[in-house]
């Protein structure tokens, strides 16, 4: 979408605001998910899991900024939407894989 709105400054800002809301709006839900998994599998490590989750977000932000800077410097600003779309597709595939693994794990009966 940004590829089409980048030519208009107002539309570009609106697109980036919506993009940011979606990008960071998932953080609380993912944090709850990580904490629930930690409570289930490692109750003594809930604090560590929570901290590592936020650290992973910060590493992602840093790597995204670094990679985006390289894309802009080497290929130009107008190539960032396509690279971003490719990254989103990879993330979607990894999310689907993670969900499938979670379903497979929950289908296995636990031995008490």
C-alpha cells in the first residue's frame, strides 16, 4: 500500500500511522501468549520469558532499521515497500508454522 501512497505526503503519513498501529498493536497479545506458555512449561522462568520477548522485539526494531537503511541507501526509498512485503510474507508463513506446531503439540495427550 505504501508503494502507492508514498507519492503523496499526507497519504504516506496516514499509511505509516496505520502500519505502525498494526505492527505494534500485536505486542500485548504476544506478551500474554509468551507468559502463558512460560507458565505452562517453565513456571519459574516467566520473568525471563517476558524479558526475552521484549528483547526480541527490540532486536527486531534494530535489525529492521539497519536493513531498511541499507535498502534505502543501496536501492532507494521506493524499494522498501516490496522488501517489507516480502518480510511480511515470510513472517506470515512462520506464524502459520508456529500455529500448526502448537496445535500438533496440544493434540498430543500429556502423560501425568
